[in-house]
């Protein structure tokens, strides 16, 4: 998908807003993405599958899972990881806070065509943290 420089700049700024929300919740961006993935899988995931999903080594996933486990957000079970109820709730809260923070941030921007389009999508519930992460992942995939 083609995005002009204004679109890319706005996406980078919005990603920064989400990063701040995640850090305020006490997580790194990587830990949040891992927890987010696990929160959508009621039976958990094997570390090797998570490593493949994130393009990481299994020992990197194991280290991130350990820190999430210490915080009570996941349970490590053998070679797999499953989000706890607390972890799932944390993702819901971060996503809700992130969606609101993104809306507030975009409202404060000069109203270019890109911002108008984004605002219309957000007001219709068509642009959320989920969409932002998908857009950013598309950009990373295109760079590879």
C-alpha cells in the first residue's frame, strides 16, 4: 500500500503515542505486542511459534515471557505461554487508553487531508490500536 510522506509521518507520530501509553503501563513495546498476541489465544502459544511470528529467537521470547510472568500477566507452561486473566485485562486497558490517546493526539494536529481521513475512520470506529499495529507491520514486511 502506498503512503506518502505525510501519511508515514503521521503513522510514526501515532505509533509514538501508543508507545508512551504502553510504557506508562509498565511494558516495553515488544512485551506489549507479545502479550497482545497471547491475549487473543485462550490456549496460549508455543515459544517457537511466537518466535516465528515476531521474527525473534526462542530465547528472546522466553526472556520476555519470563518478565511478563513475574508481573502476573502470563503463565509459562513448559515450552508454551498463556496470558492470564490479568494479562488479558491489561491488554484491553492499554488498547482502550491507546485508542483515546491517539484520538486526542490527532485532534490536536493541523487538519490535512490525511488527518481528516484518519479522524473520519476513528469516529466510525474503523481505526484503532489494532489497525495501527497492522499498518506498522505492513511497512516492516514491505521493507524486508
